[in-house]
C-alpha cells in the first residue's frame, strides 16, 4: 500500500511539474503579471486605439470620450451587444488590485463600474476593457496613440 501511495504522489508531482514548466498553467500569464510600475493619471491623458473597437480619449479633467467602443466594453456586461457606442463619462483610478493591474472606474450619474484596467510598464501600457468575469479572457485591448 505504501508503494502505491508513493508512486501516486510521484506521478502527481511529475504531472504538476510538467504542466508548470510547459506553460500549460499560463493561459493568463501575459495578463496577470507582476505589479506594474506606479501609474500616474497623466499617463492616461490622450488617445487610446484598438483594432476594430474604436478609440478612447482620456481628458485631464477626468472625462473620457469613447468613440465606436463596443457597448459591452463600456458596461463590462456579457449580455450587452458589441454595437459601437459613443459616450462621455468621468473616470478615476482605483488602487492596484495586487495582480499587476490598475483599475479605472467609470462614473456615470449614480452608476459606477471598474472593469477597465491598465497593465504593463511605462513604455508598454495597455488598456483592457474587461467583459464579464476577468478570468474569462474576454476583453478589448487598446494602446496609447503616440503623440506627434
């Protein structure tokens, strides 16, 4: 009985090590990364674009204007359509979540949602509009448009 248990534990350890080393546990590896350098509000100011999902302009007055952004990207709700929508709301940064992401909350009247996140380092920041469960890997990705 001891031999069977020892072999079983060895097999489990081998499978775990193999999966870890092969990257099979890293479906979200590029998404949940070590803590990003501190994000300053000023870094958001400007235009962010996405392939086929419109553009977003963050203003220094904490307004954000999205043009042709999918409705579900605005709301974070999987039930909403992907219809391109143009909106203006206010934004604020929330404290880091501890997983390398910096949430951005959108405030519109009495409603607030914090499903937008910034990831990456100073030179490689990306804006993700998360839809539904953050673990579902359903998001729209934007990159800041260089000035000049």
